[in-house]
């Protein structure tokens, strides 16, 4: 069953927090995990700022009944996408980009 939540890709490692759709919160026509990127980062690292690292979020689009993978462009490659799909148990999904999911380096070049 599909899961939703935030993720980072730091030093070639996927770090994420996934919850079931039933545990998600409604936001407009989507289900989202209430766990923040800031909390996920702080739970795994003691220094630095989460905004410096590539990240994204998986949400569930209730209208189109599929997952939406919001992902930083700098990590959108097949191997990372495959890891995300496996970690969040996704079968139906679309990939989208959003200004909220850009690392500091990507923001400088956009």
C-alpha cells in the first residue's frame, strides 16, 4: 500500500519518513504526512541546515488517485527515483517540481 512523507537524499543515501494514507492529513485534494523536513533532518543530523540538502515529498492526489513525487531536480535520476518508489511502495505516481523542494545550490541556479 502506498505511503506518503518527506525525504532527503544526502551522501548517496535516502532518508525518509513514510506513513500510510490512513495516517495522512488532508490538504486541499491531497493527503500529506505531517512530519516536516526539519524534524526529519534533526532526527538524523546534529549540525547543518536542512535547506542545504536535496529533498522532496510524496503526497497522495485524491482526485487522480496516484502519488505525486515532488523532487529536487538535482536528484531526479532513475536510481534515486527507484529508491523512492520502493521506500514508499508506489505503483501509480507522477513526478513534479516545486520551489519548496530545492536545495540551496539548486536555488542559486534557478
